[in-house]
């Protein structure tokens, strides 16, 4: 068991990685996070502390990326199967292939709170910027091509995803045809 500084109940004894459990986990995070990047951040946090710069553990916005056989899986932010009260979910699935996108967002503000993808690779830095900026689902969808991480010559599905959103939410969004948006340029350079 560790506190926010990754300290155990013994002086000068810390725990990180898979062997630690947070007494008071960060809101929206689990008490045990067995993910490589959280272990890395925990190591950096403890290193700062033992070098005289006492630091609390702050893993940032949750993300996970994995590959199961030939299916890519990614999660950014808070993407519960049942969205919390005051939130809703947009879901797109390819009719024949193992591809899907789920985006959870706040109902009133339309602020995106998380995304989950299967079979479609997205850029971590782009989703991290959108979640930090509290971009709306509509801002994200019109610029979705910017988040695409698929190599050249892969099929693109952004237009299909937007068409499904338009149908479901009675909107007329269109995909931006230019490169990275001014919004994202600003977010990624600051």
C-alpha cells in the first residue's frame, strides 16, 4: 500500500509498478495499474523524491495500447462500458471487419471524456491534447484524420465514422480535408 508519494508505511521504503496498491487512487484511476508507462512514471517519481525533490505520483490522462493477435486495441481517457450519469456514448463498428470506435462524452457540453478503439490505430499525442483541452466530440470528429496512425495505404474510416455520428445525432459534420488543424498545432507545440 502506498500514498501519493509512493511511500509505504515504513520510512524510506517505496513501492512502484505491479507490486504497489494506491491507498487513495487518483479519481478515475484504479488502485493497481499494471501498465508499463505507469511503472515508468512511478520510477521517475520515486527517483525525484530520493534525490531531494519530493514529488507526488501523477500519471496524467489514462491510456493503454495493446495488440491481441492482429487486432489493435487502444484506450485514452475514461471509457467505461456504461457511461457515467450525465455522459453518453457514440459507437461505430465496421459492418464486416473487426474495427470499432467508442467515444464517451458529456451530454451537456459534448466534452470528450474518453475513446476506445479496436483495429484502428490512433495517435496518443493527439488524443492526449484533445482530452487535456476538453475538446468536444464534434471538434474531434471533424479533425479525426489527424489522429489516424495507420501506415500509408491502409483503409481510412473517418468519413464512415462521421456519417454514423451525423445520422445518430442529427448533425451535418464534415471531415476536414487539410493537414493538422490550428487547434492541434497549438496544443502539440505548447
